[in-house]
C-alpha cells in the first residue's frame, strides 16, 4: 500500500534526493514537505518535482496527491501537528546542521534539533503515524575509538552532537513509552549530486576547486571520516521507513571505510584533472573546535537488520559529484 510521507527539511540536500526517489519509484501516495526555507528553497524543490504550496491551516482536508510544500518551522508545535495530520511516515530531516553552526549558536542548535525534534515526535504520535525516521549523525558518538557502532557509550564533543543525541534519546523513549515506531539513522558524511548548498568537506572542496581557489584543510589532514554517497543513504531511509520490526532501533549508515580528509582532497584534485581541469593546490589551516580526530562506522547492524549495504565506491561517487558541480552553471561559490 502506498503511504503518505511527511518530510521535514524536504527542501534540503537529503530531502530533495528522497523526494526524487519517492517520485521516480512511485513509492508514495503523497509527499508533504515542511521546511522554513532557511537553507533549501522553492527552487531546490522545483528541481526535483512539481509542487503546490499550502498554508498549515489549509491542510485539514487531508493529504493531496503529489507534493505539497508547507513553509513553516519545526519549532512551532501547532505547525508540526497540522503537518503530521494524515501522514503515515514522517522523515525528520529539518535541523540546524553541522558542527560549526552549533558552535556559533548552540541555543539555536538546541531549539531546532532538540525542541524541534520533540515537537515532531509529539505531532507524529498525535497523528498516529506508523513510522518516524530521524536523521542523526556520527556526532553523538564523539571522541571514541572507531569504528563507531550502536552500542558504544556516546561522548559528544559539539553542541550538534549533543542535540542529535537528545533526538535519539527521545526517539527511543517515544517508541518504548508510546509505541511510535521510531528509527534513528546515524549518517556518515553525506556527499553527492544535489549538495549545492552544503559546506561539508566534499562539496566545499569541489566548489573551491571550480572557483580556482585552493582546498583548505582544517588541521593536518590526517583526521578521518566515513563518506557516504547520497543514493546509498536514500536506500537506507526508504528501508527504514518501510521495513517491519525495526521500531526503536538506531543504525549507523555509512560505509565502514575510514578516509582521511587529505585523501579526499587528493581524490577531488584527481577527479578535476580527469575532467581536464587544473589540479587545485591543497593548504592546511588551523583545526576547528568540535571536530573529532577519527570517525568511521561499523555498519554491520544495518546490513543485518535493514538488509542494507552501501553500493557506491568513494572514487566513483566523487567523480559523479564533480560532474554534477561542473554542470551546475554559476553555482561554484560556497553558499
Ligand atoms: N548532509 C550530511 O552530511 C549529514 C550528515 C549527518 C546527518 N545529517 C542530518 O541529515 C539531515 C538533513 O541534512 P541535509 O544535509 O539535507 O541538510 P540541509 O541543510 O541541506 O537541509 C535541511 C533543511 O531543513 C530546513 N530547516 C532548517 N531548520 C528548520 C526549521 N527550524 N524548521 C523547518 N525547516 C528547517 C532547511 O531550510 C533545509 O531545507 C539533518 O538533520 C542533518 O543534521 C546530514
């Protein structure tokens, strides 16, 4: 049976990729997007679908076929409740994203990621939603010996990690206390086509390289991350929203491959050369507060319980991402 999906943050990188998938595979009966347009915009949504726009108060007639955009904020509980009404699956992507933003403004990070997630869980519970998928990250684990897995005690080092950990805690509690089938996904560093607004490392390197600038590495480049291609991540989200028997679970969604930031810079440079573009210079800058030294995941639990495995290898994924950015005329400035 096709389901009604609410995607918070549906105008962003992951949200638009999910909408593209839901429409191309005809998985959803309807898609509703709740986004305050602080990052993703109507143009981003327009790149992947046709949509109608509704005020939160005009949604009471139930789900509309196709895609409906509601411009609103997850910090407003009434908006969250109106948007959840009639929805079967809630995919909660909207957030204050990333470590640096949380260091700059930890209160905003807390209000969006803790209160906003709480509002969405309450709204999903009130609406009787069948499944709630929460976008977490590697950040709750913090400074621990990798590979990160679901049973490691978390030690977040940034407000972002703390706020995502709080979201995971509420997801677990809403499953145990109220039976809302929550699934928390701890994403690695996501990259790929569509990451036009992102300041994360792969997108930043490519945008800088295309703008003729050097690639700046914070720290000495030996810090490691686990880079996951957007299509693999979307596979995991769709499975998490639909697979039975996984309520209350948390999964590491990454590749189990540890890659240094210097290796990424070199891969981006190599992919630029392959496209007959110049090889950018790589420079080191000071380390950033809140960044952990090593981070990669053990994805065994997701493989066993979700039946999911990443398919795209890093070199291929970087090459596809470079091609995407080359095709995006006039989009080479870091946004
Ligand atoms: N991209 C990654 O590498 C990555 C890694 C780990 C976790 N995540 C998590 O995945 C989720 C999606 O990430 P993304 O890369 O698509 O981010 P994004 O910034 O591209 O998209 C987030 C969307 O949420 C919207 N939004 C932000 N605050 C809002 C609010 N208060 N109310 C309503 N809408 C709001 C923005 O306008 C934007 O369209 C986030 O929760 C993020 O923390 C992303």
